C-alpha cells in the first residue's frame, strides 16, 4: 500500500491533470489540427483539490512529411513540409466543488508563447496565380491563441469520470501568407470525456480521454477543416508515493472532409498516432503541492499530416491535499 497516494486520491490531483496544452502552428488546412495530441495523459479524470493552481508546460516538436507530400494552406499548396516548435503554455486553473451535481469543477485559461520554424520544399501556384517558391523556410517568435477550458469530474472509489469542453480564441500571431504561425486563424471547439482507474493502495493507474474537434471557417482563406476524433491515453505505476513511471499514447483521425474554395485536395482527412514513456515526481512547495512530469511521443501512421516526435515538460503547483486523518471527501455520494 502507498499511504501518501491514498490521500492524494481522495484529495485530488489538479497538478497532475493540468496537461491541457493547445495546438501548434496551423489547422488541418496545413496538415496539423487545433487539438494537440497528447493533451491529456495519466490521471486525467481524477478530481482536483479546490483552490487556485498554476501550470507551465514546455513543448518541443520536430516533424516532417514525405518529400512529395502536399498540404493546402492559404490558397496555395505547400510540398515537403517540415517544422520545429519550442513553445510555452501557461495559465491558472480554479477548482471548486459542485454539490448539486456531485462533481468537482474547474475553469482554466491558457496562453501560448514561443518560437516556430517551418520549411517547405516548394510552394506551388495557387488559384490566384501565386508565383512558385522553391525551398523556403521561416521562423517566428510571438504569442499564440488563448485556450479556455471547463471540466466536471466525479470520483467513486477507484473510478473517476470526466467531461470537458475547450475552445480556441484566435488572437495569436497568424498570417495565411506565412509558413510559420503561432495562431490558427480561426475559432474551434472541442468536447469530450474521459475515465481514470486509480488504485491508491497498489499505485496502479489507467486513463483514457475521447474528444471531438469542430473547426470554424478560416475567414482569411475561406477554408474549413473537418471534424477531428482523438483519443489520448496514459498508464502508470507509482513505484514510490512520489515517483510515477508509465507509458502514454494518442490516436487522432479526421472523420469529416475539409471544405471551401481552397480545398483543392478534396476531403484531405488526416491521421496520426504516437506512443512513448513518461515519468512524474511529486514534492512539497511550501504549503502547496508541486508536480513535474516529463513525457515523449514517437509518431507513426501519419496520413495527410507531417510526423516526427515531441516532448512535454510540465511543472504545476496546486493546493496540497488534506493531511491523513483530516481528509474529508469533497463530495459525498452515499
């Protein structure tokens, strides 16, 4: 039995589950979705401790496509896309009990800043008669869109259930003529739910989150990306009360066609999958609880999308759970 985990399981794991990172440079229009695969991971559905929390996430990614792969973007076709991103996601979360629903709710707002590098082997002439550009690259350091999110979570013993909703407020740096952007140029909504099995006595945990993304039309290009389905999962074991080891993975599949005058490649449905290791550490920060998580993914099975690898480093601070012997359930369900 891991006694510290028993307290954490009852009190919640807000710091462990605040891994809500937004998208990278472009939408499905450029072969990359609003939803950043790997958004959720282990312990995603475990309720948090009421109060204010803060999370900072460093995200590094390197991707490339096949030499002749084509991607519609801003009225042109980019061929042989590649890119590298170093981004920071940061923001507060407020967690609170919702007695009428027997749930624990949370509201988060996340900002983005960082650097994005993008390159193409060629940009072909589009419907407006654009000049062909060969082998060009761009870099941009700026701010990205704003990502609000709301969750409701329920706990009963080792079972935890979550529903969530999040969106994109397109205020970040975006220009359809650029290769590198930190905003997607249009709004988006994402809804879904998840489940976590977490047994504090054994330290074993298994989580899965399913969601769907709806993309609004890009007003600059009149391109509308299709609906995306995504599934993020994590499995871990607490080898000590404060050290967690495990695996993470994701699958994302576009389930409806892209539309609009720029959709010259038809439906252009994209797909990607990834898997990799994770490690987590919990530690006190004054009277708060700190959490450091490192996870990485190797991507495969890409279709109409570049693939590569990515690494996440999350540092979060949240209210510490109640001490053993004084802990009371946030919501009683008996």
